[in-house]
């Protein structure tokens, strides 16, 4: 047998919020390439953000975090807010809740390490929606199927960079070999800390049941202000205790019914 | 225009004093929540709400009752109780299984693809385990009923086949009565996951109480049914008390707001009320029927309440 193991490197996104200028080119490029439908034209009143969250028809989402200035940490003028931009995306978890929970096998792990929903298989059961600790995947009304970032699986197959990373004018969104991205992030954080930006940090929950993410972020301050959970957990971690309780319930049903009829069935 | 007039005032103030002390114009919707550690990102929810509609909690009720009825039916058959209760239990199981499938298919975003549920078997997905269980349960309980009716109307030797099918129906029935608790427990929704190891027992008791009550309403008066009803109602009372007393911020949707009220109504109707009616009703037929109706309503409301609480929990998940 011919040995033809093509080594495909595992890829990742490194999104650096300190370089983001909030232009939303990533959102537009993603919509264009993936033919994602419109998701409403409402004005939110919340900074320059009118998309508000990732969802079935928003696969890249630029967050506009306005905060009180802290002299020396962020902003130099106490009368003006600081303005942070961060382009959010599906995290492509190492242990993905959506993938584990999918009953049809529609959601798969690609050879690039991404988590991909096969649109020809998804039957819209909605279980992945309650299995994602980041609130990313959602069912699209009228269409009926669940959608999220595909990690531009089609582009990666053709050796191309995902549309959002390609469009980013400031290289805030970097894409490449996952380990290389981690090295870039480490160098960047050291550089920023050296420059006195003490609150800059990498968001990548490697010490939870999620086990790390393929799209990690450089942010400033508390991750909760970015709607990133401090300790995301995959729901599969609850399966053992929950099924144990189910087994106990099943046993109680059987034993209880048998006992009740054995003792009192015949009058 | 009030806005224009206010702007004029501000301009005048700026011209005269060189600075503006007062606040400007209040924008519609102001004050806007801030992006902070406590608020999260402008107070927007981090999690997505469950997309399930009424079919899913209705299925929890119907499927649970059918599963428990199959178990009760086999127990009655083994004990040699009267044949009518065995037949009626098989009817409830088979009808419940038959109703469950369209309920689940109806909730799918792409109902025509329902067969994809049986494309793979994934033990780590409670939804997959449930789909396969329902397929087996539905077939077995239908077969057990068919054999029972054939046995009564023909001379065909189908008793053994019917009993084997009933046994399979009861075995999968125990899963039907419990797995829906795992299904919603093993998720990221805080109000559900906090109770991941209580929900399967809670739903099992709810399923048993509804199956027993349905048999009672069909006219069966075996003391065994009363004993099972008392046990299930007592356990439901215990679960209700536990929800009231335990479980921090995550459990708030179970106690407050519309979902909390629904949980309480369901809890009262499936716990203390029928329990008292069964214990104090003596030989009164009316008390027994009232307890049965209350249990059934409580069981149904409880399932809707948990799904409702899940939605509220996703909207206001603690950070």
C-alpha cells in the first residue's frame, strides 16, 4: 500500500485587538465570500456596534468596547472614554460543545482543526445552540439550519487565507499555523508589556474542559467586558453525573413498579 | 423641537461662560449600559437562547409518560394483575411513542431531514441517544400493543412475542422517562446545567406520576397505582422544596419571574396537592381522580416551565 500521508498543519486565528481599527472589513469580507444573508439594519445605540453578537448570520463581529480611562493603563485623558475594538469569531474549540452534541454528525472537525457544520446534513435540531459555551452557533429562522463561521474551509482547501484575515487592513487578524500563531502572540504580548501596557493579555482558555481554542485573542482588561466567559466549560463534562442520575431514576422506576405490583397488585 | 431648543441653550451657555456644565441631550434609550466586567459587553447576553418551540416540552411530557407506562405495564404483567391494565399500559406506551415522533420532527428546522437523526450513533450526544431510544421504543411498544390486540381477537400464538416486545419497550421506556433530563442538563444553560444530576430523577418521577394518573383516569383502581402515585408525588414535593431552598444565582429563573411562577405552579400541581389528595382522600373516587388530573397537569406544566426557565437563564446568565 502506498503511504500517502499528506501532513496538513493545524491552522488558527490570532486576533489582536490592539491593532484593530474597527473598520468591519472582516465582517463585510466574511459576508461577501460566504454569501451570508443580512442580519437586520437596526441602530443599537451601543457605541458603533449595530451587529451586537455573533450569530447565524454574523460570523465575524467587531466589538466596540468603551471604557472609562485609567491613566497610565488605558487612555491619557480622564474626560474621554477609551475605545477598544476586537473582532470576534467562532473559537473553533479543541473540545467543541457543538460538535459533541450534534446528533446527525453534521458538525465535524476538518483536517485544518476547524469545526465545520456540513449544511447538507444539518436538520436544524437546535441542540448545538445550547451546547456552545461562547454563544456562537445559532439556528437561522426560515432556513432552519444552524450556521456559524466555517473557518473558510473552502478557501483553506484551496490553500487560501480565510476571507476576514485576507481583508484585515491592519493585520489585527492573523491566520496561519496554530503553533506559529501562538509564538506570534507570545512575542506581541511581551512587546506590549515591555511598552507598559500591563493589562494586555491573551484570551485562550486552555485550563478548562474546552482545552484551548483555535481562534484566540489579545485583549485588554477583563475578558467579561468583551462577553468572553472566564471559564467556558463543554457540557459533555456533565454527562457522567447526569447519566448516573438517569440510571438511578431508571432503576427506581423498575424496582418501584415491580414492588408496588408484587405487594399490592392483587386485591 | 425640544432637542433643538436644548441645543440653543447649550450654545448660549458656551458663548457666555466659555464652558458647558449641564448635561446635553438625552438620547433615546439612554443611559446605555456600559461594557464592564460586571455588565459584560453592554449587558448583552453571552449565551444563545434555546430555539426549541412548544413541541419539545410537549414531547418531554408525552414521551416520559409513555416510557413510564411501558414499565408499569410489564410490572403489572409479571405480577399477574388484571389483563386490562396491561393492555391500557401498552396503549399509552404505543400512542405516546407514535405522538412523540411527529412532535420531534415538527420542531426540526428541516423536518424533511429527520432521518439524519439515525445517520450516526453518538453516545456523547444525549440527542442522538434519545433519537435511537425513541426509534426502538416506538417500534417495540407498537409491537407489544399489536400482539396484545391480536392475542385477544385471534388464536395466533403471539403472547410470547408480545411479552418480549413489551420487555424491550419497558427497557427503552426507562431511558425515555429519564434521558430528557440529561438532554437539557448537559448543556451550557446555567439553570439547567446546575441541576444536571437532579433533572433525570425529577423527570422520571414526573413521568411515573403522569403514567399512573393516566391509568387511573382510564378507570384502574389497583392499590399498586396509588402507591406509585404517592411515591412519585412525594419525590416531586421533595424536588420542589429543593429548588426553592438551594442553588445560587444560576437557579434564579426557577424562582423568579414568569418562569419561576410556572415552575411553582407545576411543582404544586405535581407535588404536594396530589400527594395530599391521595393520602387524605381515603376511598373517595373523586379525590383520586382529582389527584390524577392534578398530577397530569403538573407534569405537563413542569416541562414547559423548565424550557421557559432555560430561555430566561440564557438571557441573564451570571457572568
